[in-house]
């Protein structure tokens, strides 16, 4: 932290050594652009665990940010007539202080807002407004004040200059936050960097002792932000370019969380079997066809299924978008690449389009409760899945939904979409619960439908696992009120609406 402070002090005085000199107003406008756009990008990461990365989340973030800035611009313009440098500094300090407040109260605000009686589609508006509205509003004052303080006689020229400078700062904030800060730092640390950037134009150098208390607050905040969570169960935690990742240990069970949602779990002792019941449904294809030698998993997580199949000498390819997830699975979840298990980093659909392999079974395990990559749900995608299978090919889709009712809309739309490509489809809720749960959807290129009695008879000859507890009739679900998902029309976010705020029973 002290090294960071030294760099910070140098940054305040850097212009003394350059052939040109930025005015304090220019520094203020650049900093405000970086911070305002940086907060907007960071908001998506902060809100994803509770509200998902849906169009409603991002639409709310963009809309609230633009509204707050426009109000700030308006009020800044109206009050800028007799403005002095201290007035500009005051709004920068207010921005920095509010960002520091978010370090300590941000999580509590999200938790409190999630319990408000607001429709799921609009619920995210409240935390966006409370968390990011005020600092963005304060920053809206900076450009109008800078124009008024500019020595340029032509205010039109000054206005164009400062808005160009502010936009350049916003570009830097967008790219810097996306490609540098979020992949490498925790959210609270990024907040502290933005607070420092907001206060930067106010400083006159190290001789100004008035800045020391604020620097002390930042130092304390940096230490606290890096401290271990109160819960002693977290054994690993980091930010990735795609999500917040956490590994916990409870007794003999280790669990991977992605953006706060449990994704995979393994036993850390000699206990046999899967921690979560839904993985037993991944065995059903072995009762539906013979000679399963080559399978593909789209979505890795903890790679529990791929590793279990590879340990049985089945040739497994697994595709995972996030390289950090792959590394964590190797360190904490016993993932070990071998002649039988090949891990590919990248997008599952792109992999299907580029591979020359033909698979017996393809598992789709890249969905979460409120975060579903729509391009892995559509009819066109299912056609690409079918094209990479042999004539007896089977697809298994692990979705999260309720068994019935409004919360089942996405699962039923996925089931209908699968049925538009595959000859036979099956719909298996994995638990008797009203909570969101794992729903297993199966599609087969073979047109012969197998009854539960057929599966039970084949299970008597299956030596790897007793599947009797999960064999049951496929649920008959209505699909007339849900669409076939296509690349042109896949309203996944709307279909997932009823699941927002609904409790999820992981791995039911």
C-alpha cells in the first residue's frame, strides 16, 4: 500500500517534469471520466451474484448512470456562474467519500434491496440507484465547473475541449476496468483505486498535510479489503475476467461458487459417489445406448463429471470459457488432464464449429440460475450439437428452474427447442421441491422412447452405479406457451425472470 501511495504522490507531481502542463481542471475532468465509466463497468460485476448479468441488469446500470450524469450536468451548469476551484474539489471529495462508503456498506445495501417487494424485472434498479447513482451524479458537476474555470475566452471551445477530454478519460476507464482491474483485483480494491483517482486532482502534493487523513483511510481500507472473510470456510477466492470465484470447505465437502452460485462440489475424503444428486442423471445415456466411448462437456466448473468419466477410461473433451476456473479445478477439485481427458479453453459453440471429433454424448453444463449464455440454448446451436454426434447421439442439458409453474419457463423453452431438433426428448426434475432445482433434459437422435421400466431393466446390467433411485417417468410438460429459442429470438432473460430472488437447492 505504501508503494502505491508513493506512485500516487508521483502522479500528482508528474506534470512538473513534462514538456507540457495539464491544468488542474483537465486532470479533474480526466479523472471524473475514468471513475464514472469505471464504476459503470464495475457495477455489472458487483450486481451479478444477486441479480445476474441479464439485459435488465445492464439496462438498469446504463440507464441510471446516464440519468445521474445528466442531472449532475444540469445542476452543474446552473450553479457554475461564480464557481471557484474549491467548489470543483468539493464534488471530487464527495465522490471519493461515497466510494469509500461502498467498500463498507455495499454488500449490506444489495442484501437489503433484494428483500424489497419489487417485481424481479425491476428489482435491480434500486441497488443500482443507491450504489452508483450518487457518485455518478457528483461527477456530473465536474465538466460544467471545469468549463467555467477554463481560461479560454470562447466557452464553446472550452466546452468542446473538456467534453473531449472527459470522453478520453471514460475510454481509459472502460478499457482499464475491463482488461486490467477486474481480472486482477478484488472489487473493494477497485473501489479504493477509484476513490484515489477521484481525490487525485484535489491534491497539491505531499506537503499538503490535509490529505494525510484521507490517505490513511485508503490504507486501512486496502488492508481490510484484502482480509479473509469472517466465515472460516473460504479456502480460495479471486476475481476472474468473467466472474467472482470462491472455493469453500465444509467438513468433507469442497464447493466451487461462481458469482455466488454453487457450481460444483466434491468429497475430500474416500466417500464414493457424487455430492450432488443431479450428476447421477448424467449416467442415464449409458442405459439408453451401447458403446459410449467419446463424450463432450460444454461447461467445466469443478470438472466433476468429466473427471469421473475419464477415470473410467472414457475419452472426454471438456470446454471451459474461463481459464482461471480450469486452474482452480486443477488445484482444488482433482482435475487432471490425461490421455482420456482433454480440457479446452474457449466458447463451447465455437469449439463445436471448429472440431472434427464425433461424440456419442454431449453434456451442456454451462447454465446458472440467472446467468445463461443464450447462444448455447438456441435451435441453431442444437443443430450444431446434433451434427457432431453419431446416429445414436444423445444430448444432456443441465438447467436450473422449478419443476412446474412460472419458474419452469426457461426449462420448458429449452425442452421445446431441443425437441425441434432431436427425435425423442425427456424432462427430469431431480427433486421434490418448490425451490429452483436442477432439471435434466435429454434429447436422442434415436426415435425410440424408453419407458422407466425399460431403463430399470437395463440398470440391472449396469455395473458402474445403481441408478434405480433416479429412474422415473419423464415429466409431461406443456410447451405451447413458451417459444422455440433461435439465434434471432431467444428471450432467455425474460424466461429467467421468475427465478430472480427464488431460493436454489444446489445439486438437488
